[in-house]
């Protein structure tokens, strides 16, 4: 059974870190610490956006428009944390 839940937990951990890195990078770009004219920074930024946009899009449709504040990464992080903390262990115990 651990053969199923181990990779799922790994994917959720990677998604958690991708969201966290993208949030920190967005702050650094907005405060002009990082510059998108640098090729390496731009590649990381656009790569993370391409990976995370399919996850963000359905959540953005549900959330109300708050102007310049985007709470989508926060919602995704809450979903990932709740899946890793509550849903996966309960499924593992139920199926054991």
C-alpha cells in the first residue's frame, strides 16, 4: 500500500515547493530584487508559471476578484497541506 501513497506524497511535496518558490520569486520580482531580463531568472519564472497555471486556473475561476491580491497560491498550499496531513493518512489507514 505504501507503494501507492509514497509517490503521491512525493508529488504533493514537489508541488508544495514549486508553489512556495513561485510566491517568493513573485515577491522578489515585484520588489525588483530579481530581474526578468536575466535569462536564467526568466526561464525559472516562466517554467514555474507553465507548471502551476493549470492548477491555479480552476481555483481562480472560483475565487472573487480582489484586485491586485492573488490568493490562489495560498488556497493551493492549504489544499496540499490538508491532503498530506489529513486525507492521505486516513486513506492509508482505511485501506490497510
